[in-house]
C-alpha cells in the first residue's frame, strides 16, 4: 500500500469578513452615539428655551396625613345623581 502525502492546506481565516464586520460595528457605534448625543442636545435646548426647570406638583397636606377617603359636598351631589 502506497501512501501518498496529503497536500497541506493553508489555514483559512475562520471569518473572511471579520475586518468588514469590525468596520461596520464601529460605524454603527458611532451613529448610535451621534443619535444619543443629538437627543441629549435637543433636551438641553428645549429646557433652556423654557427658562426654568419643571415645577413639581404641590403636596396636599391632608393626603400626607393619611386620613383617606372623605365624603364632601360634591361627592354627596354625585351620589344623589346616581339614585335615579
């Protein structure tokens, strides 16, 4: 039995497009950062146009005391309208 020598193959890269994929990935990252920066700049510009920061709603002191539900005049009137 004669054994013939096997031709050796040159090692092929596992992914021939890896350089192209790396460039595309960098490009996507750049565009993502550009978009996020644009959104941030727009938010800052919108805030500066209004001249002040948004004001928080005032806290109701009765709600903080935990008294809960109360039947007031307008609630009684509503109950009267539903008794038909």
